[in-house]
C-alpha cells in the first residue's frame, strides 16, 4: 500500500520560510517522478513544482518560480519543498503526489498533473500578512 505523508506545514509571517517534506512508502520511490500541489480555500488544486525520477527536469509554476525549490533524497524516500519569501497568497493545503509510471519526468503543468497517481493528505501552510 502506497503512502505519502507530508510534514512541515504551519503558520508563518509574510516573507518567512518553511520546508515541507513528504515521506513515501510502499512504492519504488527512486523510479517515480514526484510533485507538489496546493489548494487554497475556495479554489481548485494547482500544480506547484515537479521533479523527475532522477532529480532532473525540475519544473515550477510561474507563481512560485524563484521562491520555491523542490528536491528529493532517494535514499530516504523523501521529497522536499523549500519555500522562501512566502506571501499570504501562498496560503493553502500542500499535498505531494507520485507518478503512477516509472522512469518519467515532465516539463509542463498539465503533464505532471495527469501523471500523478498517488496522493498524500496534505499539510496546511498559513502565511499571515
């Protein structure tokens, strides 16, 4: 059974930083592309960042480019999202997701969104102004 468990969310002031982690179990993590998504209150879920199976082909949504960094540690089956210069509009539930296929990487928002098969429950990030 595949499980993705996010951690690291919380309350932070605008301009601050948080580091999210997603621990994966039950899948061959090193073979799967991974992604971070978020859903703000009253809005649809949106893509935030994605990383290919080998750590290459990193892709970001325009709204977070230059502020967020996605990375992965295959030895620990964990994917990270470093979030800097946080804004109130970054407030959302952040979820990680895993590709249903192996050995893939993607370069568009829609491709990452279509590929994600496994989902975590999410962690809440609240940015105060």
